[in-house]
DNA sequence: CCGACACATAAGCATACACTTATCTGATTT
DNA sequence: AAATCAGATAAGTGTATGCTTATGTGTCGG
C-alpha cells in the first residue's frame, strides 16, 4: 500500500521541512542539514523514508549524494486527493488557477 | 500547525478506511463499524483524530452522531499540494480534467 | 424514572517511531 | 596507501500512538 508510505512520510514535521527545502532546490544531504539542528544519521534516516515514499530521489555524485523532489510521490498524493473531488469546496478554485498556469 | 494534523490523521490505514467509507456517504459511528472489525472505543478515538484534522465533521441527531466528510481538511491538503505544483508531472493532466468537471 | 442504547472518555499496555552514539562503506585527496 | 570526508547502517532508548477493558455522559423508549 503506497498511500501508507507517503502519508506516513509526511506525518513527521522534520521530514516535511526537509521536503520543502528540497522543493526550493535540489542539494546533498549535508547541505540539507545546514540550519536544521539535526544529526547526520537522523537526516540519512529521514531521507530513506522520503525515498521509499517516492517523494524524493537520489543521484550519486562522487562522494556526495544529490537529492531532489520526485514528482511521482506528489502525483500519487494528487491522485488520492482527486478521488474526493466531490467534496472539494469552492475555495479550491485557486487550484484551478494554478493548473492553468501549468499550461502557461 | 494544521498540516501536522491531517498528515498524521491520514498516516493510519484504519483512519483512511474510515474516511473513505464516509466519502461514499455520511453515516453514524455504529454504521461505520459494520464490516470493519474495530471496537467501539477505537472507532470513537479515530473519529476524534479525523475531526481535529478537519477531515470529518459531526452532527448530533438524537442519540446518534452523524459523521460526514469535512471539505475543509481536503482543501488544506490541496493547498499544501499546490505549493509544489512546479514538480507536478504531466501525468497530473488527469487532475485538470477533473477540475473541469467541477465547473460542470 | 429506569433500563437500554449510541457514543465519549479514562487508564493501561504493547508496539512503532524518531532520536542517539557507534561503526561501516565508498569515494576523494595528498 | 593512508587519512579524510559524505553518507548509510546498526543497536539501543524514550516517547508517541493505537489498541484494550472499564466507566462516564447523554438520549430515547417503556
């Protein structure tokens, strides 16, 4: 059950912070730690969780490992959310505008 | 931090099952238990978590309490997701179609 | 009013989870 | 080749969480 993975992954505030940081630009695990008050193993463990949830993907670069947002996880969340479109309130009109932006 | 509430609430598979059942049609706590192999207190506790995450709302009806999907929680998830629209893959085109349906 | 019913709350317990320190792997540099 | 550095993994620990068995609260029917 893949839903379990991404909801569990995002249930932790530290992991959401990591994800948000990566959304602002891909970087390696050490760079992610800057200004985050988190140990190296903790970061590594969080990244492993985000990875198995398809929210983040890695790319070895020498002895660094570059991390970036994996669109697949976001797609899965969007698909889950789409199931409940019958309940989306008008407020979600904002989302429609955003989607139009995607067409640019 | 409201994000914490809904991600934590949905991280549990039992709560997602309850939510999905409610999405198919509002009903009271006892009806929700049908075919779910879950104790009455457990259900009550799960509903409390979903309630505080704004994913579900209640409505007293005599000695029954009717539960239904609360659009507010879904809206919050959609808003969170919208922040990362830059990473949405083309696959999400399906979502655009769904949104067009909403305009009917 | 009193028993039954729908549901919430309390308290206790077992497991999951996020952290720690220590160690390991693999790549780079000198 | 040896030291160093980026990162992963292992093992242990405290706390959060989902469950259980009571018990409490409010509403209804007789």
